[in-house]
C-alpha cells in the first residue's frame, strides 16, 4: 500500500460521504511529497475537529506511515470545495 492509498483509506473512514473525497500526491522537490486531501465543505468540520485535533492526528498518522516506508518529508494539505 502506498501513501496515497493509505491516506485515501484513512480519510474515507472518517467522513460520512466517502465517495466525495479526493486524495492526490504531488512532488514538491526531490525529497518532499505533498499530499492534497480534498473533501466537501460539509465534511471539513468533522475532519478538522475541535481546535484542529483531528487534523493534527491525521497528519501524525500519515507522517508515521511515511517514516516507516523510508520517505524523507511529507506535507499534508486539507482543503474543501
């Protein structure tokens, strides 16, 4: 399982409408990957959580996955449409 599939699984298990979630990966430079998580505006509240605790936990889990798979740097962006 690569980092995009893992992130997709993680986010889709947290939202009410998993069909509307989109996860993409971009290469920023040689060592850095950017994971873009796009969800509907109605799902942002549950994904971010109170004081950003859910978003922080999501970032921690994804970065731990990247570390165990020998990736250098991963940045996670959460956005809505």
